[in-house]
C-alpha cells in the first residue's frame, strides 16, 4: 500500500522534472533556463529521498544534504555573472 | 569580539552537528563542541550578523509561533497560486511594488525577505535601505503603506519582537 | 503503525503533486518572474512536504530530514532572489499584463548582448 | 567535406570498439574474489564501516597519495599560467554590489557549509564522504565568500602553509604506519575501536582530516588564481 | 521500478548532453553540462554508489560550473 | 533480451553514449570552451561506465551499518574498488578541467579569439 502510493508520487516527480526540462530546452532567455535548472535540482532532492526509502538506507540522505546546501551556489554564480558582479 | 554573536553561532552549529550525527555518544559530543567552537570563533569574531538576538525562552516561543504562521501562509498561498496555474485563463495581474519595513537588524531583514519570497505570489527582488521591491502576482494596491500591511504585516510584528 | 505510514505516504504524494504543479507553472507562465513565483516556490513546498512524509513513515530518519529541510528553506529563497535581481538588471521583458514596475535601477542598462 | 568524413570515420571506429564491449555485457551476480576479500576482511583489518574509505585510504593508499600530488601539480600550473602581471585593483570597484540578502545569507551559510564539510570528512569512515568530498565542500564555502563579497582578499601565505602542513602530515601518517604497523599508510597503529563509533578505524579520521584540508586548500588556490587573474587584461 | 527511473535518467542525461554540445549560446551549454552532472549523480545513487554520488554532486554540478563561469566572465570582460 | 533490461546495463549504455557525444563534441566543435565541455562530458560518461561495472545484482552500498551486518556483507554489497577509483577520478577531472580552462584563458590573452582555427602556428 505504502509502496504503491510512493511509486505514484515518484511518477509525479518525474513528470515535474520532464516539464522543467521542456522549459530548459525551450526557454527564450538564459535566466529562464537557470530557473528551470533550479527547479530540477530541488526536485532531485525529493527523488533522492524516495530512492533512499526504497533502498532502506539512511546514508543515502547525505547526498541530498549536499544537494540542498550546494545546488544553489551555481545558480548564485550564474546570477552574479549576469548582473556583472562576479 | 562579539561574545553574544559567537555564542549564537556556536549554538546553531552545534545543533546542526547533533542533527547530522544523530547520536548522544560522549566522544561525538566532545568532537562536535570542539569543531563548532572553532568555527564560531573564526567566523563569528568579526561579523555582527545576529545583532541583539538573545536566547531567552520568550524568543524561543516567538520563533515557534513565527514558524507556524509562516508554514500556514506558505501552504495557503501555494494553493492559491496552484489554482491560478490550473485555471485555463491564467488570471494573473503582476507588478513590482514598493514596501517599507521598520526592521533594522540584518538577520531580521533577511528572514523577512526570505519569508516573503517563500510565500508564492510575492517575490523580493531588491532591497534599498528600508525599501523592499516586491514582485506581486496579484497587485491590489500601489500604495506602500497598505501594500506593506497586506504582504508582510504578520511576519514583521513577530520579527520585531525577536530581533528587537 | 500502518495508518501512520499511510498518512506519511499521502503527505509525500501531496508534495509530489505540488512539484508537478510547479513544473506546470514553469511551463505555462508568461514571463520570468511569474515562472519563479509558480515554479520554484511550489517545488520547494513540494520537496519539503515529501521529505516530511518520509520522516513520518520512518521516524528514525527525522533528524537528517530536518537538516535537509532547514537547508532548503534557507538556500532556495536566496537563489531565486539573486536570479530575479539579475534578470531585472538585465532588462528582461515583462508580460503585457504587468501593472506597475516601481523598481527603477539607476545603473540599469539594456541586456548584455 | 573530406574533413567531416574523416571525423565521422574516427567516431565510427570508436563506436565499433566500445559496442563490442557492450553487446557481450551481462551483469555480474556475485562479487569477484578481490572485492569478496575486502568485504569479508575489511571490517576486521581496517575497522572502517565504509569499505570505500577502507580501499581509498589503506588498501590503495598509494593511489590516493599520487592523486593528491596530481591535484597539487594542477593547482601549481594554473597558478603559474595565470600569474598576475599588473595587479591594480580598480576593476573590483566597478563591480555591481551583491544584494543585501545574499550578503546576510552568506554570513549565515558559510559557517554552515564549513560545518557540513568538516562533518563529511570526519565521518568519512562511517557515512559516505571523506577527505575529497569534504575538501570540495569547503572550497565551495570559500567560493560562497567570494560570491557574496567580491572585494575580500585571501591570505596566500596561510593557504600555502595549510597545504604544506597537511601534505607533510599525510605522508607522516604513512611513515608512522610503516614504522609502528606493518606497512606504509597502515592505519592499525592506533586502536581500531568498535565498528561504527566515531573514534574507530585507527588513523583513518586523522588521515582524512589531512586529506580534507589539503584538497580544500588546493581547490581554493585554483579558484583564487582564477579570481585574481580577472584584474588584468 | 528502478529500471524505469534509470531509463528516464539516461534519456535526460543524453538530451542535456546534446544541448551542451550543440547549443549556440555557450552559457546554456555550460549550464546543461552542469545538469548532466546533477542527473549523473542520481544515477550513481541508483547504482549503489553514494560516495561517488556525493563527489559528483559537489564537484561535477557545483564547482565545475562555477569555474566555467569565472573563465567566461574574464573572457567577456576583454570582449566588450 | 532480458539481460539487457537491468539498471547496470542501462547505466553502461548511457555512459557509452555520453562518451560518444563527448568525443564527437571534441572533434567537431570549433569553440575552445565547447571542446573543454566535451572533455568533461567524456569524463562523466567514463565514470558512469566504471561505476556500472561495480554493480552486483540487487546489491546495496558498501557501507556497513544497521541495514547491512558484517557477517552477510559479502553477499549484499556492491564492489567497492571501482567506486574508490572513480572517486579519485572525479576530483582529478576537476583539476584537469581547471587546467584546460587556464590554457584557454592564456590562449585568449594572446589572440583575443576562441576559434580553434585561428591558432594555426603549428599547422602543416
């Protein structure tokens, strides 16, 4: 029961990644692509959480930890590059 | 050398260490104290980021209250924006408005700006002195006073108590 | 215990629905700021909810999941603030529905290339 | 046109070589003897719960030593290539200042990132992670400082001293293993402890602290030479 | 189940790699190669290698993107 | 056919295709930065292939804790050796990328151009 619900949740997450991938490919400007990249990283965190649940290992969550803290840094670097502050 | 700043940073870092390791074993605790102490001495010495924050029970209760208010606002406005997204007509009315804040402490201002950003529908774009420029998905008024009340009245009251 | 686990799974499902709506918003919205509003915020809430649901299912994991939620809560607004500020500086064209733009950037020049 | 054809031919040769490998691939259903040896004897011989750490630090410690050396050489060459010819700092003043949110958030986030890095390399023998990842995370923390305050300067002396001390410490631990235990980089000269405790696995936490500081300072010096080079040309 | 996720991740990685090679705008190519690192890291996790995933997350997706943008920034400075 | 429907095979195929794309980028693109990107894609693909070789059917991470006991470790875990090699390989990859980018900056300083065709001193 629990596993079925979680698999459905995983399908929704994958669809979310696909939609933001579409925006990444299409996005007229570089800032749109950066936002799509941001959404993909945040969504990956919950995908990692699901993988950790299905593998039954708490240690996989360390990867999500690093994502949560570091993924925004490349977005910040891109933003500072665009506003000529790097 | 700002003692209160260093202590606050130490408490935060030690809390993170405890949550990360998840044990209360003695050697692990001692190691955490040493590391958090060293890092808070290095980084807390010259900065004044926490301002006048005191770790009293009153501040703790107000922080908890703030968290509850924030989460309720986030959920409420998320549902609102989600309804707008699903609606085939896409009923949006966006614009950038100016609001004024009374907060002085940098930490309090950052938390206020982040809370505004976290609630969908409003997005902090820039801060100049005491003016926040906010992108609002459904502009109701352009007047700074009313807009401030509308957007961040609830948050500001509590943060004023915490960061005094 | 079974009911608690099912409640946790449902919370995770709710979070994933929010993530999906965020993806939908990022595709449907007409300009960058509205995309940030609809996309990044909804997926942040979705991630937090789904991690919270996993914490309900498996209460031994709650500490580490709390740290992740804390990090996401701090870092995500900062990144969307930086990117929206950069976009405004760059002079991104806003949608026709826009009512007002009170932020006048003194150093604002048209886009870089 | 001929050029394009030659390129395509080259690519086709590459594809043929690797497709031969991939068609005959069938996944393995059990470990090979070497890995089996590590899995069975690693916890008792090394005392590390993370077997990857056991392989990186002790069983294949020489590889790690060489790897750190390669990284050092890369950092040195980057620094050499991008040597500053005329260092006038007038460009930094023309930079657009970061927003206040980013500045305040960085004062909160930089200690947190350093804490996470320290956690990762001290717990390298229990959880995923170790010196390399911890060092990379710490370098990212330094990166955060540069992003939030473009005018901040780094102390080159301190960086090179940290790098030298940690490099010497790493080799010293190896030599201590050679003298007190059975071989170079053998970690068993300190008590192995109980599997799963933070102070276990002999010298592995100490070695990982050295590797972490070394990798962190090397990556930082690469970033630093890339940053300072912006002032000229 | 994990097979479907692996197929999905592989497809996304390949699409992003194509974008990284063929997109005319060099900045988009750099972001796409960063996203390749991101999804490769999730794939490593599926292959039971959390250590490698951690390294790829911090280096392949974080530091290398930032280094690329530094170099790009310097090249642009002398460009206009 | 069924032997191809496994996680490790799909990962290996992805890695190989990524390597092919990377090589194609290196030999066909004219922009120096694009060539560096091609190198880094090739690097990632190679790492994925090596890690996919370490996977054993239905195995879990080679880290022992409550979920994996010492006694039955040998039957449950994946091969740690390729993972350890890839670990160092990724860090070296970053060093090599930084080195190549430093070359690019240096070359740009000489000729003010990123086109590979303008560097023809050693061409015959």
